[in-house]
């Protein structure tokens, strides 16, 4: 289109922005004279810059070994199901000690921090592996939530910028509010760590609460903790009456610090 257009008015209307790098086509000019306007000119002056490669959420000191030319690197990652996968262009072997090698056949679960020796197609290296977050396989549901913004799963996604939020539009759901966590296996803990919504939004801070546990998600019994939190977006601790082992947890928000009664929680975690 740019090649055939004599004037700007000859260009078809588009909703997209198109960047053209060409030695023939000039930018849109004035009065049909094809005089390039500065705001439409791409500055191709050579630039010198530096950059930092961040290895995701790897701990400080983590090393990524760069293979020699011609070798096939080994990529690794942990999926949402907690399984770690190794990938390379050729067959992969692993070793815990660098002496005894085994063929890699399927994804695996990392139970504890370890350094795994790997080799494939001329590449040999060491991968530092960490167990996945304890809540990676958790599931969350709630008595209510704000669609497209405040889903229950946001409270266990290890991202403090997302949050569970009870409905505020088109109508507000009054308390009490329930947030139920399914651990997927018996889990032992003695306290809860609750983080409010960040960025100065304390309007959903929970105040009075009760905590229940269950083995089947149906029978809850008496509360294992109850009390009040302060109005804050900082992480706060709920201490249980005693350490418990359970497959389910229910946090009941009896009321909040916001006059309308809705609640928001960025993260909820268990601790010994």
C-alpha cells in the first residue's frame, strides 16, 4: 500500500500501527511532497546498550551453563502440575553424582533442593533444582467473588499483585465470606499467613475471622482459630490453637474494615 500511495489520503484506513523499514518508501510527508516528518522517521543511528538476563524466579547464585558451539543445550522447567521436564535435541542422561548415569524418560517431582548433573549431545552441565512451591497444587473456591478480577485462585498464585475479591459490581455481597483451600494431600500447619490487597487498597481488609479444617471438605467441626486482624495490606499471622493436619481449610470472614463489607486477599499461605 505504501509503495502505491502517492498521497496520504490514498492509504487505506487501518486500526493497526505499521512500521516499515525500507530504502525506497519514505514516511508520510506534507502537501504531497513526501517530506518526511520527524515523528514518522525511524532513527537508525547505531546504539550501544547492555542488558541483564534474569532466570525467572531462580535463587541468587543460580548458574546457567552455556554449551560449547555445536552442543545441544538442555532446557528445564516446572509446570503447573509440579513436574519438572528436561528438553534437548537429543537423548538426555542424568546423574546425582557424575558417576552413575541414567536415561531421562519422563518428567519428575523435585522433593528437595538438589544439583542434578545432565548430559546430551555433547553438552554436560549441572542444573540446580528446587522443589515447587507447596501451594502449586492447591485449589481454591469461595462463597462469592468478582468475575474477571477477583477469582479465588488469585489468593494462592504466589503473585501479590492479584487478589481474591468478593463482588462489588453490579451488586455487593455482604459478609460472611468463605474462602476454602483444598491442599490435595494431608498438610500439617500451625498458622496462616494472610496478605491484604496491595498498592494502598486497604478497603477490603478483613477484620474478624474464623478458621476451620476438614479431611473431606464437608465436615468442619469447631474453629481452630478465631480473632481479628488489623487494617493493613502487610502480611499478618493467624495463629491456630494447635498444629493440625488436614486436607481442607476454610477461612470465614465475619466482617471487614470496609463499610460495604466486601473483602480482598492477595495471598494466603500455611506455615508450621
